[in-house]
C-alpha cells in the first residue's frame, strides 16, 4: 500500500506515524531519502531485518546501511569514531555520505553480514528524518529494489519492484539526487572510497586535506557488494558507448538510447531518454534510474548508453552504467 506524505514536512504526518508504528512492530516500510527509496526495518530487530533480505532476494553476504536520526546516536552503534570520520560527518551530514566504521554489539550480525564494521548514514530527506525520529531507533535500509536491479527513485518504482512484499510505501515524491550515497571506509589504512556517489571524490579530498584511495575496482567477492561487477541493472542488456559518437542503427533492430544531452534526430532508435538537455550532471543523476526503467519497459532488445563526462558526479553515473553493462553471472 502507498500512502502519500508531504515531501518537505519534518513533522510526523499521518503516513509517517502509521509507518513508524509498522516499523516498531517489526514490519517493513519503504521510504524516500534524498538519494533513492530505502526498504527499512528497525536495525536492532534481527527478525525484521531478515525480512528485508527475503523481500529483496538479497544474498546474506551483502550488508545493509544503518540510517540514524542524529549524529548523537552514533556512539550507541559504533565502537569508535576516528577524527577523519568526525570531520566528514560535520561537513556532509545530514546527507548522502555513508561511513563504514567499527560496529557495536547492538547492531545484529545480520545487518553487517557478520563483518566487524557497520555502514552508517544520516539522511537529509525531511520524511526520512521524521520517520527515524518517530521510531526513535536506527533503520537498516537498502535501496527498495530486488537485488541487482535498478534502485527506485519513486514510490511507483518501489511498488513495481516489491509490491506486497513491503507493508507500506511512504510516497514523498521523486527523490532529489537519484543516485545512492557515497560510501567511505575509515580504517587503519586511511580513508577509502567503496562506492562513488553524490559526495564526490573532489569534495572528500578537499574536506580531509589528503588523498582518498579508491578501494580495489570491481571484483567477484568485493569488500562492499555494491562493488560487484554487475549491479544496478535493467533487465534489458545495456551497452555503454566508448565515445559520444552515436551512429545510425542497422534497420530492423529495436534499440533504446540513453542520451546524456540532446538525442540525435533520427538514428532509428525505438525509444530515447535524455538525462539532461543542458548537460547538467546533477540533473542527469536524478533522472538516471527512472530513465533506465522507462527504457526497460519500452520493449527494446538492447539499451545503448552514451557516456557522460567523468568529473564530479559523472564518476558515480559512469560507475552505475558500467555495472549495469557488466555481463550476467
Ligand atoms: O543512498 C543509499 O545509500 C541508499 C539509501 C536507501 O540510503 N541505500 C543503499 O543501500 O544504497 P544498498 O543496500 O543498496 O547499498 C549499500 C551498500 C552495499 O553495497 C553494501 O555492500 C555496502 O553498502 N555496505 C554496507 N555495510 C558495509 C560494510 N560494513 N562494509 C562495506 N560495505 C558495506
Ligand atoms: Mg542497492
């Protein structure tokens, strides 16, 4: 069931109050964050968290992000907060930055897949904030899609992905950023970027005043399963072009085009989606998953994606496109 709420309301609206009651009773609620919709359960309730894995058909080796209502909650759920983590939190929380830190006992092993660390973030979306505050406990919440599929940026997309597997979908309208949070691990070896996202490498380095390493590229058994080769994928095979030169198609093929800026007039594509007519990377990121979803629904045999410039947010967009294009296992 979908219940609408005011996207800008920080107060507990009827939808949020209802959602909080469901969560406290061990239920699953999908809710908007500034990045994508999350599928939430109370993070300290191992049984409720187990239902997330079932609903998503998510492998148990893939740990979840814990969403906090305030940075003050941190001490209850993580064992230590290195100074560099504090600096990143002060600058980027609330917001789309997830930090991987040593965990405390209060976080059940099912949340972290048995890892000694826990991923934490404090979402900036007013509805997410109101919901977590109303529950009074952190929410474990992966993106509200089936495992490996496109993250949902609207309540309707959550409904398509999970339907009745979720007890309630709180509809706060389309999400603003459209791409999952940046993930940074802070260990003894220094800060490492586990997943590129809305907080860019440039911003991280500038805040810390030093280089941030990129954790080993895509691998089969990754440190962060978001680094799996294939992820965030539409059902239709997708190919990323090497350059922005789009050539006309041979006749008889039904191909969809994911264009960055303006699409070429008539190259024989059956469906065309443009990420940003003005070439704005923010707008492109916000449109990415919804555009891929529409191309997936267009009944084409292949989706061709134009590359975007790999600066700032463009890195996160290209990361998602390359993962979507990776061969199926
Ligand atoms: O923007 C987001 O981060 C969204 C919204 C809902 O907050 N959530 C999200 O969650 O993208 P999910 O589960 O789709 O991706 C979480 C990623 C996974 O790739 C997981 O492997 C990684 O976070 N992760 C979680 N805990 C980790 C840990 N302890 N160490 C390394 N990676 C971890
Ligand atoms: Mg996900």
